[in-house]
C-alpha cells in the first residue's frame, strides 16, 4: 500500500504467485477495495511471472555482495539495490525504469547539475510560453519513449518465445484425458506423481490445464502447466485415483503422531 498505491495510485492489475500472503482474505478484500484485478501464476511454474523472477535473481545477486556473509542484515541494503535497479540503463528498453515512470533522469551522486532544469543565466529570459513549449516537448518525448519501450519489450518477448518454441516440444493433452500431476514436495519414499485427474479445460496459448478428480469432487485449485503433467497409462480401466498425498498422509501418519496405546496391567503379575 505505502510502496505502490500511495506513490502511483491503484494499479489496474497485479500478477502474483500463490503464496499464502497473496491468497489470503485480507489480500482479496484489499484488491476489491482498490478495484484492482488480481491474477495468479499457475502453481509451481515461476516462468509465468518470468520478469519478476529474473529481477528477484538480480536483487539477490546484488545483496550477496553487500551482506558479506551477514545474511540477516539484507534489508538494510535493499533500498540501495532497488535504486540501482531502477536507475540503470536497460538494454531491452534502451532507457531506465526511473525515466519511464517520472520522465526525467535522476541526479546521481557524481552529477554536478540538475537534469531538465533551465540554467540560471537563462531564467530571466524565459517566458511562460517557453516553459509551456518545453513541458509539452518533454511530455511528447516521454510518451514516445514509453511506446518505444513497450514495442521493444514485446519484440524481445516474441523472439524469446520463438527461440523457446523452436527448441522445445510441448506436450499437449485433450479434454477428458487422464493425467498425473508431479508431486513437488514429496516426503521420503512417497510417489513422485499423484492422481490421476481428468482434463476438463485447457488453454493452449499458455499450455495450462484445469483438472478435476475422477470421483467428480471439487476441481483442482488452480490451472496446471503442462510441464507438471504426464499421461496416466494403465492396462485396465482407470476409475479412481491411485494416490493423493493429503489423503495418504492422513491414513498413514508418522509413528510419533499415534496416541499411546492403553496399557492394562494384570494385578496378579505384581503378586497382589
């Protein structure tokens, strides 16, 4: 709220992962109040929000150089790292994020002048018409830069997608296919795949699928990317799920979770 809404206003849309903080009722109420559309990435598929994941990697790399082993002091250096990321020249957009937001380049510590300000010797000769014309020209230049950055980013994304498509064969499933889902957090000897589920919807533009259990129960909670799926194959007709982590863990809890057995002591064994 303080970092975004109070500085730039309410965003039209935000894209987040499925962390508990983003999926909470507080978050749902907040975006509803702000009239912001909240979209979520597909589960366990960080490429959905690739630009943010890339930026997080850059921030972590820079913080490692600052903390010098004292990993619990990282928040002290975060503002410096953020400033560096926001003001550096980006090869794709050919400018800095700071300029695209504010329309000026920031004055950095080595600079001995204020960008975009009229020199003092010219101020007495400057008219309101001159200032208006200069402001209009600056706004037009900023609009052009933003359009250019948008086009360059889209071109880069299209080129990256084409390169990915040329080198990757994406598996596709049909509606009503039975698939297994990769288990991302298995315990010890637990199966690495669970299901099967039935494909009920698909989005081939993003290669994601919506699944429901074979018993007709509640559908899977999110869209699943094809990278986490494989076709369920069996020599027999598949009528029910083979394995579900939560159900199996409840059925076979760890030994320490069992209540102690009741011990009956025979009084005759004590000589009473």
